[in-house]
């Protein structure tokens, strides 16, 4: 039988346990999370200037504006890429596209790069993702760190919001991280009929349904009156998609309120990129690095832990999302990333962050990259054309010229040299030998036909002028000349239309010899093959080059003939890696067809 002291100790322990249990019941601290919840919302293809809080007068975004008015709005946030896959990968890793490797639709996120979802799962969060595009699929790496992962390509916002709300309701007892991706503002622009009618311009007497064909018609018919009417209609349908998304976000926020989660949930809203409407001669996104494609909304709402109505003008990037969130949550930072926490600026501990910001694209042409520092923007691109629009190096001052109308590079080459030097000192781009094959317009019935071979690998190929349109099915297709580049060491082409065009390429190893077989009208014509200029020719139509061929004069090929030269270009360092890792992602034929319908690939 225990002594009196033991009885007292035993009774005391029982009392303490009962009191502690009673306290938990009263305060609810048994269910109280250590961290707030996190709701991360990505609205695909949403331009910043279409939100009221970013200056729009259209009245489309009441819910998003509410979060901005009662939270923190970053007014100068730029996407690290102008299309879905690399931009989202950057947001989830804190790395630029060149760093995380997912630079096109055939390559996934580097497995050594830690994702935001993994960091939050490690911290004890329940994690769920609800995405509506192939490029955010698990094969690209986006499933890592998620307990639940739901994907339905092209699902409408109401369905995705409903699924997300149900998941939150089920997991509200513990800290959760929910990622919601809404695809609606992307082409095709097809909002619900009532919203489409509300926005469709009364003075447009054409039926425009928001398809890729409508978009390509605008590009090819510009600047005719018909093209301008179609553009106006497309912009109205795009506005309708944004309004529909905003209404669904209001439904989602109401669900949070009903579950008393609105004050203890960090809501982060961003877009992966914007959309172009002929501001610089093209439509859609992915191809250029102008602000209409890069300037994105970035809004943080968290009444319990962030100031209300704060605007942060310090330039930022989606690479800052992960480090900023981990800092706000008090979680350890992820090492060796390019993103920076913006919380010191939000808290007033720092006035600015001394750094540059990058945006990159590899789509439908050579690698292009822009560096922005203190609103000075340097744009690097090798010379080429897309739908006959010229690309090249440029320089803009975004403070004085936010619409990027005046290229300052001809009058301020010093600033261009300073920014380009900083860009290429980063190590993200490498200087490599590139070969250029151009041909001139010739006589009909005299097609130019060629084959290129190397004992290495072709790692970087693009056409001098890609002309996009749509086929009979409404799928994206290139119209200039057919080529076959399926083999790593062989490229063939036929230029039946006899339009001036050409091919540029690199090899791995860089010094690998190139064997050319070039024909004019089915015959060899070495006099019509210029090596660097008009004064040098091969001895036949079949020849091999392995030494540098310098260009003398302008890159103007002879009529009905060829001009070949080599030089050095800056190229994404991961292009070289491609020769080692290949293409890990193999797209199914039906996926390829669907991506063509959206204008992503040809």
C-alpha cells in the first residue's frame, strides 16, 4: 500500500492532467496549429494591369482588389519566364529557369532542387494541389511534397475552386498548404456566355470565339480594320475570363470565412505570366520578354501577420515567393537559391535589395534573356524573326518608358554594356560557337534542299524566321518550310516556297565538324554557296566545315543560293546539359495535339 507522500504525488499529477485537459477544451489549443494555413493561388496568363489595384478601370477583380487593399501588394513583380512551366517551377524553387532546368516542355525540374511543397510538408503541413494544365503535372516534378495531387487540364475555375474548398474543409483541423492553379484566362478565351455577352463590344460585328485561329488572324491581318476589331473582341473575352475567375475566388474566400479560416490563412495570389495583345507586334505569350508578358500581380493577404494596404514598390520576382513565405512562417530558409525574402522590406528593416532580376525564354527561337536592375532593362536576343517581327538586343528605362517604346541601346551603349556584362558574368549563360545557314529567295521550281550532319549532336536549332498560323483543325503550325530534326546528328530541310530564311544551330562538342549537302533545284551548285561571303565557295555541294567561317559584310545570301558563317552566341547553359540528359518527358500524341491547339508548340 503506497505511503501518504506517494498518494499526494499521484493525486497532484491527476489534478494537473485534468486541469491541462480542461484548459485545452476551453481555449481550443488542442486544435490550434503551430503555423497559419497557406493558400497559394496561381491565375494563369493574368496581366497585372487588368487588376483594379494595379490601375485597371474595368472593374473585373473585386476579390483580388480586396486582398490587396487589406494586405500587401508588390507593385513591380516580374515573372522569371513568360510561360507556364518554367515560371511556376521558379516560384516553387526560388531558382531561375536556367538553374532549375525546366526550360521547355520536354525536361523536368532538377531533382536536386527543393520545392516549396516539400519544405512545408517537412514542417508538418498537410499539402494538396489542384492544377489545370499538363505543365504542372507530376512528371515535371510538381507532385513532390504533396499528399494529395489533382490535375485536370483545362478545368474551369468553378470546378477547381469547389474541389479546393472541399479539401480545405476536410483538412482544416491542422495546418494546411493548398495550391490552386486556375487556367481560365489562357487561350481559348471562352468565359461563360452571360459574362462574354456582357463584355463583347457592341461595335464589333464579327463572331470571334477566342481560339488560336482568331489570334493568328489578328497577327497576319494586322493592322487592318478587321484585325483591330478582332483584337478588341479578344480583349473583351479575356476580360470576361478574368471576371469569372475573380467571382470564383470570392466563392473560395467565402468558404474560408464560413469555416473561420480567413484570418489564420495566408493567401498568396500571383500570375505565372501576362499576355500580349499586339503591343509589340505579337499575341499570346512565351515568345517575347516585354512587360505585358512579364509584369504580374503578386498579392499577400494575412490579417494576423501582415500590414493592411501596404504597397511595396521594390522590384521583385516570383523566385522570391518561397523564401518570403518561409521567412513569414519562421521556417528555415532553403540554401543556394537566387530568390530573396521580401519580408525585411515589408517590415521596414531594409529599403531595397541590391540585385538584378532575370527573365528567360527558349520558345520558338534562340535563347532570350532580360536583366533588370533599378528599372533599367537590358534584353539579349540573337537576331532572328518571328512572324517577320525582328528580335535583337535592346535597352529600356522602365521608369520613363513603361511601355517599352524607345530602344535606348543606340544612344546609350554604355548602360547596355554594363548590364550585359553583369548578366553574362552570372555564369547562367555560356558563349559558344553557332553556325548560320541562310538562303535567298530564288526562282519557283528551283527548291533548295539540304542535309546537315555531325559526328557530335545538334543541341540548339532555330529558324531565322518562323511564321506561325493554324491548320484546318485550328492547331498551331509553322508555315515557312519543313524540316526534320528528330535525329541528334542529322537535320534535313526543303524550302519549296523559296522565301528567304535559314537555320542556326550549335553542336556538342562545340568543335564537332559539320557536313553539308546543299542542292539547288535538285543539283549541286557550289557557285551559289557562299562561305562567309561571295568570294569563297566549296568545291562541290557536299563538304565539311570544322573551322570558324567569318562573315564578311552583311548576312545577305545570294538569290537562290546559300550563305554560311559562324560566330559566338550566348546560350542557356542547360542547352549543353540537354546533350547529356536528353528529353526526360515524352509527350503523348494527344497531349501534343492539345498543346498545339493552345498555341504552345507547332
